[in-house]
């Protein structure tokens, strides 16, 4: 249920087109999608927060590993 919504958001934010349909729950994102650069991460977080009505801890995002 949420996977399809997240795939749609990823596709829209990253302009993945039909490639978004190939994403699965196990698809690696960071380091695997060239479209997912640091600015795209910020946009993606904002889109997820808005869509799902959640708040993502920005400090936790800053601890993501560099790839």
C-alpha cells in the first residue's frame, strides 16, 4: 500500500519516469540512483513529509552515510 505511494513520490521528485515502476521494497536508493543527490534527498524528504503528514528528524538524515 505505502510502497506504491513512495514509488510514485520517488518517480515524481527524481523524474524517474517508467523506471520508478521497477523499484521494490528492497531496491537500494542512496548510491544506486544517480538522480538521488543531496538536493534531491532534501526534496524527497519534503515530499514524503507533506504526503504522509509526518516529520522526519533532520539530525538523523545528517547521519546517513556518504556514498
